[in-house]
C-alpha cells in the first residue's frame, strides 16, 4: 500500500482515540482545539472578574486561606487530563 492510502491500518496507541484525528467527540483534533479555546476564554473571564470584584479567582469560588488541598488536587488532575489529551492526539498523528 502507498503512503497516501487511507485504508491502511493504524497501530492502536492503547487509548480511546480516533486514529485519524477527525471527528467531533473524544480525543480528536477538533475537540482538543475547542477545549483549548474554551479554556482560554474561561481564564480571561476569571481574570476580568478578578479585576471587577477585587477577589482572586480562588476566592471567587470560595477557596480562601492560601493554597488548599482541594485546589492542588484539582490542578493536578486538570493538568494530567490536558496532557493525556495532547499526547493522545499527537500519538495518533505520528502513528
């Protein structure tokens, strides 16, 4: 088969990933692009609200008294999920 043949089998990477990177749901290029865009909008909205209210982003959601265990766990989980999505899409592009 040639390199341009789309019917060629793709090696699975062990994750539930659309091997072509196409589509709307799951770890697809489209979904990850929109996930990044929404995250940027949310971060800008949080900072804008911080300027308007005078409260930090954590104080806006009720987390006060410095860094808490809840915030640390949330941030760690969010970071792992983001990296998993990034590398899953990257692995399917390279395969």
